[in-house]
C-alpha cells in the first residue's frame, strides 16, 4: 500500500484524468469554448510535469488563476444561480484540484469530485442514457481509486475486482432505492428554465418559443385504448383570466378549489380515464383532457376545470385522472367579466363595428371575430416578430400574422371589449401515437392556446380561433405545429445525414426507445412516496412513515456492511486459524499449544526464532504485491529464494518430507502467513 504522503505517479494519474474527463463530458455543453480548451491544456500540463518528476503546480500560481477564471466566466455569462450557470465554475474547480494534487488525500478528493460532477448531471437529467453513462463513469472512478493502491502483478486483478464490487453493490442500491423516504420538498427549480415553460403569466410570444422544441412534456396511456371521439386532444393546463391590456395575461391564484356545479348537458358525455407520466417542469399545474372530474391525491380540482398540484413538479410525476369529454366549466369567474383597463382606440372601434347588427349574444360575437380573421387574410406563423408594445393592436391591424397565442389573446380581448366574459386557456393540443407501447407522447411542439367565452346558461364554451387559419406562404411547419392538428402518427425526426433507406429502421428504433423511456419514467423515475407506500403495503409492511423507512434503510445498510466484512475478512481469519494449527503441530518442542492459541502466528514465529526483514524498494520493483503486511522474509531462509510476504521458521524433522509436500516443508521451514497477506493477489 502506498504511503498517504507518497507522490502521485504517471499510472494512477492516467486513470484519474480519464475519470475526470468522462465525468465532465456531459456538462461540456454548458462550458464556454475557452474553458474546454483550458481544461485540455491543464490536463496535458499536469501530465508532462508528472512524467518529468516535477509534481504539482505551485499553489500560489493556482490562487492567482482563481480570480482570473471567475472573471472570465462572469464576462462570458457562464456564472450564476442554477445548474446550467454553476456547472462551469464547478468543473473549473475540479480541474484546478487536479493541478495542485500532491498526496493520496488529494487523489481521493479528486475521485470524489468526479462523483460530485455525476451527481450534478443526474440532478438535471434522469433518462436511461444518462443513468447508464453515469454508471459507467462511476465504475471508471472506482477503478481510478483502486489504481492508486495497486502496483505490480496485482494490476491484472484490479479491473475484475472493481467490476465485481459494482455488481455486489447493485442489490444494495436497489433495496435502498425502494426504502429511502420520498420527502415531499418544494425545492426551487435550480436546473434552469423549466421544460414546459408554462408559468402563471403569459405573453403571446411565450407559446411560440416553446413550440419550437421536441422535448417530451408528458406521456399518456388510455384505459382500454379509449381515445376521445375524433381524436381531438385538448390538454387543459392553465386558465388565464386577469388582463389589463389584452396582451399580458395572468392566472387568478385566489380561485377556490373544487367545482361546485355540473353542466346540465354533461349527463350523457363519455368518461375517459388517463394514466399520465408528467416530466419535471417546475410548475404546480397538471394536464388532463377537457374536462377533468373526480378527486386526485395531493392535487386540487379548481372551479375552472384546471388541476393544481400541492407543490411544484420538480420530479417525474405519475398520476391517474378521469375526464368527461365535451364537458364545460360552469364557474362564475367574475375576473373574466371585468373590462380591460387599457384599450387602444382602434381596437375599441373594431369591437364596436363587430358588435353592431348583432342580437348581443356571445355566440354571434364569436362568429363576427372569427369572420374578421378570415376576411382580413390572417396567416399562421411561428415567427411573427416582436409585438410587445400594443401587441393586440399590432396583431389586428399591422402584422395580421401570429401563433395560436396571438389569436387566442386577441379573441379574448375583443370579446371583453364587446361586453362578454372571456379568458385564455393554455396547454397542449394533439400528440403522437406510439404503436409499440400503446400510449400517446405529447411534446413541447404541441403547446397550444385557445379561448373560452361564457354563454347564456353560465357554461364556458371552447373556441380555437386557429382552426381555420391558413399557414403563412413559404413556411414549413411540423405536423404537430399545423393549426388544428390532432392525434398524429409517429413523426419522422430522422436526421438529414441518415440515408433514405435507413429512415424506416430509424423510426422503428425511435419508437422502441421511446417505449423503453416511458417504462423507465413510469416505473423508476415516477416511483414517488405514494407508490412507495403502496408497494410496502403489498409487502405486508403497512404504511410506514419517514422515520420507519429510515430505520429499515439503516438496518439494511448495516447488514450489507456486515456481509461485506465477512466476505473480505472471513478467508483471512480461516487462513490464520489453519496457520495456528499447522504451526502448533509442527513445532511441539518449541511452542506450547496454549501460547500459540493465545498469541497467534506472530508469537509462534518469535518462539521459533523467526527472522524477518523490512521490505525494500528493490523488492517492490521486483514484482512483489503492493500489499501483504509490508514485511519480507530473508531470501536465504525463504524456500523460493526470493522473499515473500510471510514469516518462515526452521523446523526439525525425524523423517524426510513426503514427495507431495509443500515447498516450505521440503526446504525445512514452515511458512506462517500473516493476516491479510496473499502472495500475488490484490485484496
């Protein structure tokens, strides 16, 4: 074993640099280009210094580099709060530690920093590919830790022993995964911008920016594959009913929970059950088909038909919900009936012209607004440009093009100016059917906004102004981004560099991979406190609380530690017992049995006139194992004439040794192997 103050040589340094590089690669996307080049240069510099025997970089030089690196990160905009902005600084600190590493303590600390980088990665992403990559990186880090302790012939056994150690740790990790208490903590979203992007406030351009991504928002499985009639999937999320100018809309968070009345026409509407796995988005809103009914665990069904979770969704959430397809909300929503405080004169004049000649009903007002969109040649586009100042006026009279949120907000604003309660609903529309898993994948590109207005019977009627809007000429949109897109088949996302004859296999593999990720998210990432309690109840443990689970986890950990100690030390104890018995039988005239039993192999060696020599550096260079007690017998006394990790004592015999006797007995000595010593093997 190396001394704690021994300098790090080239062999262990090679493994450590490889482990740090593998742990840094997934975070490289957040690093400025100059930092990536600096890391490569710093690793090469430390490698050359170690090869030349120069050791670590001067600590004063590193202290001078710290403010320079911090200032450069700040100037590059890569320093701040959140994983995306804190990762560059953390990576820089890890590689600076490599430059100033001098002893075993520093080496082990660098290995733990590798594990810290992987923990940061897993805190941000928990996909199958990320978890497999992290497992490989942790295995490499364990090998790097072992490489510092091993030299000589034992290197051949290092890799299989490390792999065996990881395999032995897998059952313990699974048990701890099942028993660790799932604490319901409302932590901030430190991972940066949420996946869904929906917040309590919205401007029309927010939805357009969301719809350019293809990340998964949630996955849905229907009971008995019962899809809504016509495949119209409107996933209700938030209801925006507060606005002063028709451009910026907010959610009224003071709305009481639980719907108190049922729409009169909902008696014969079909009920559709959904099993949903929601990806982390940093917001408390859950999504369901219009219109959700029933009760949910740890969530409130509000009067306007939305579902609000008791905390922000910062982990994969699995929930089941039932919707009455075609139902309508019947809440009063006095906020939606308030007139806009700031209305552009041209918008006011347009509302009066559209209202003229009608009977004053909300249905006729809706028809007039939709006809205005059609007659004025409005088009649908994902890039309408900035319309923050007087966005409703610019959209209706200047640009006449926009995304779904522009049409929905302008529609609601005109309805309110005409004196009819109206509001904006945001969520998702449509989805992709996975034929292998039998579920629907809803992505960011399915983000959508529509409007609702209240009819005479007090119910809120759904209206999607974009259904009849043509796409802007010359603009190509994905199937999910087309206005009025409903449930579609699996989209073709084959990269352009893949040949055409590989498109079909690529699509098949893509569906299988999405199926595997769906099962991973549903079974492992979605294993929350409720599912944990249900599993333990099926195992006969009832519904244990956090403290009971903590106690069970500690018992399992202690039991695993005991088994590990028995596995590592048990063979050594058995060898020591055999040595005592053989030594006492071979030296009856020199050692009494009680003394051998009390003092063990060391007392037996001293009683037999044992001579031993300290291990010399030359012996280590000659291929001896790095561990084994640190003592060698004199070569003149050793049966193998090369020294070994044990004690040898001369004995007297009345008869010559047998033909198959061990070498030590034929040479006239008995070998007493101390605890923990195995020649040629790493333990």
